[in-house]
C-alpha cells in the first residue's frame, strides 16, 4: 500500500484501493492470510497490538523514565505511543528520545495509562471490522479524557487518525513528530548542535507520498547535519518494504529493505535518518546484509543526541 504504483500510473488508477478490496475478500470471506501475518492478526484480535512474541510489556519502554499521564482539562497534547514504539526494542528508542525532547522544550504532554494499536495493521491486512472495533475503543478513550491534540511518532498512526478516524466520529488536531520537532526548533524551544555528519533521509511512504510531508523532516535533518539524498526521494521514494502489513510477510528473492538500504549506503552518508518506526526497523534489518555498523536512526533520536541542554 505504498502508493508508488498510483503515483506512477499515467491514468491515475487507484491500485491500493483495489488491493485493499482484494485483501478484505481474502481475509474476511475466505479466511486466507499468510502464516506470519496471521499471527500478527491474531495478536491484534487478542492483545490489541500486532507484535506477538517480543517479550516486552506495555510499559517497559519507559521503566527508567518519569513520563506523565494525560490528564483531562490539564494536559495539552497526547503523545501517542502506538505499538511499534512500545513493543519493539529499536522502536522504543524513538519514544524515549521524543519524551526527552518534549521535556526539554517544556511541552504540556502526557501518555495514556493503557492504550492499544490504532487498528491500522488490521485495516491494511483486510479486516475492516477489527479496525473499526479498535478505532471506536480509542475514540471512546480519547473522548473520556478530552483529547484534542495528538502527537504521533508513526506515519501509519497519523494516517489513521487523520483519514480513517473522522468518519467514525474521531476528529483531532494531529501533528507528526518531525513537524512538531521542526516547530520546536523554529520557535527556539530547543537548541540543537549542528555537526558535519552527512545524513541521508528516507521518506516514509505514509508520511511523504501519502500525506505530502517532505520539507519538515528535511529541515530537522539539516538542523543536525548535512543532508544528502538518494536518487529516489520525495514522491518517487522507494518503500522500505514494511507498510501495509508487509512487515509480517515472508518475501521471496531480494528483500525490499535490503535494496533500499543499499541505495542509502551508496550515497556515502554516515547516518541514515527516517521518521517512521516501521521504516527504522526495516532499514536496520536491511543494513545487516551490508554492514555491521548501526547507521539507521529516527530523526527524534538524532535531535535528542544533539540537544544543547538535555532534561
């Protein structure tokens, strides 16, 4: 569902919409789903998140941090943690970095005491009913707390909140974390030490091609170091291979993330930045074929590492 086909199509055929309908037919009418994806789907049904077998509890990501809970009529922003930044070790670093950035900037924010997935993976796998059920539970939770503004760290969550929640009665001001960080820098709320590091930026499909957010992440990268681009970038960016439920798919042949990781390395960049936990997980894995060095980072991690004053 990366929408690259739709971007390239000369007659503007909406292939992702057709693909989603086929998935709905296969899953909901014929109960057909790949094995590993099926495990993630069952985890969504039973645990309300798709990351089965990670070994992490819902609060392990902040066990050594003092993270405030969202309080009705008091807290301005809900920091939406989601599931990839909660249950995947590499994704947890994004959430911890973002918490430190918000604390340093003095932002009024909080997290939910208990939360679940947005339901996006269920929708992308083809289970519209499960997505609607999870979304309505989230909307009810947000309503009881008076949530109006949400900061997301995952473009898939952002896309769900802005495109799929409003028809179900959930309309909010939703800000992706690269946009929020860029605004904090512009307003002087945080100071970032710039370096001479060359940083290659990978556009997440659901942030860039799907929602036209291209300049803000690059502004953030430029506050940290020197930006270099891959040949395929912005609207023509090449997918990491993890969206649309494909994170749980078993690919044959050369994996998409390995191809994209090689493109990033070929730029000669010292570090590879992205703004999506799925992209970070896929790029981290894809790089293992080419190097043992950790090169992939979320932009929140890069900014946090270069903060002039840390909380």
